[in-house]
């Protein structure tokens, strides 16, 4: 056989000069081991990758939820229906005034009583108009006098001008109760009249009124509030939002003398002015009742308010109403 042909055949049998070199048995075994190792590592690496993806997705969801919650809280803050501001706290001895725009409730009265009807409206809280001894004396009288009757619901009143005293679901005449004669002394009446005069002068000074233009009016009364359940008498539900001038048409100025202490004598029962702010929230400007504290305000809808329902204890106060209408004037109480 020619040498050239023999060379060709040898290249065909051996794979030619460019064929890969045959692997030894050790190399074949090592290659198989490497493939098995790769087969084992692949599921672990795949699971690890899946965990990383899941972690990333979970992190994104948590972050999205946090952003959503923060956004909702911000919206709730802006659109919250209630906000409370303490106008007068229990701890401070104050004389504070808050001006408010007058409502249109006085428009018809402006021509009738030009020297008296509010031209500017406000809220005043002071702890210096009535002395501590005066307030304590009047409180003792109120407690004893109201105990001679007592409303069936959570509120009882005593009106010394008319003699009306709560008794169950009705009223009785305080002056016809035998014990009343012993209670209603000259000192009681003189202290009552003195406090009324002090408060009236404070109203006249703060609002620039002529002394002869302002008059005491009905109803002026002591009140006792508890947490007893209300009866069918609507007056028992004293905690509803209201406007004094709508309830008592002749009221132009309202004053309150607190005769017990929030926190010590009762809980609940705080006084709240109900306002609206620039983002349509209801703002509760709160006055904390404190023995001897006097609160004065114009009686129109600019001073819409409510009293919290008493939660425990007993809350005592004296409400004194003033009017510009001479025809609605009431006289000071006298001994029977």
C-alpha cells in the first residue's frame, strides 16, 4: 500500500491531526464527579436565588405599605373631625380672653339695643373675679339646697328667682320646703347678689357697655350634674351641642361660676366651645371647671358649646344670664 494512502487511513482511524486527545480513565472519572457536584449545587443556588427574590418582593411590599399608612395618617390628620385645645387648664390661675367673630344672631337686636348688643364677641375666663371664700360659701349652700329635691336624671337645678327646684321629673317650690327657710339666710342672699354684681361689672367692662343697659335675666340658676342616666326629660341630656341664644332667646351674655373642681370632685363635665378651623376640623376649645373660676361669653352661635357628660362625682355651677332687653329683666331674690 502506498505510504500516502496509509497515512490517510491512519488519520481517519485516529481522528486526524485536529481531533481531541483521548481522556485517561482518571480524567473521565473526575469529569463525572464534577458533573454530579454541579447537579447537587444547582438546586441549592436556585433556592437561594428564589429566597433573594422573595425577600426583595417582601421588602418592596412592606415599604409600599408603610408609605400607604403614612399617607393615610397624613390625610386623617388633615381631615380629622376633632381637635382639642385647652383654653383654660386647671393648673393655672388666669385671666384669659379669646376673640371670635360675631355671628349674625344679633342683627335684629342692634337697632333695639345699640348700647348693649355685642359689637365684638369673645370668651373670657378669669380666676380673680370671685374669692375662694365666696365660692366655697356658695358651694355649701348649693349642695344643701339641691339635696332638698333632686332630679330623676343626671341634672338638678335650683332657681332662687322663681323658686324652681328639681324634684324627680317635676319641679317644686323651694320656698315652700320647710328646711329652705333655715338655709336661705341674709348672708346667702348678700353673697349671691355680690357675686352677681361682680360678674355683671366684668361683662360691662369687657364689652364696653353702659351700666344701665345690661340686666339680669331668666334663667339664672344653680346646677348639679351627675352620671345618672337621663329620663324622658330633654333637659337631662345636658351634653348636647347648643347655642344659648337659641335656647334662651333673651340671652346676650352668658356667665358661669364653677363651684367644684374637675378631677377632685368629678370627672367628665368639661366645658367645650365647638369651632371649625381652616381644614374643616371641629376644634374643641376646652375650659376646665375649677372652683371660683368665672367663664363669660357672648350668647350667640359664635360660641356654640357643650358640656361633657359627667363620668363620676358631682359637678356644681351657677349660671347667670344677662340681657339687653329691659322687658326680660328679673329682680334679685329676697327672703320669703
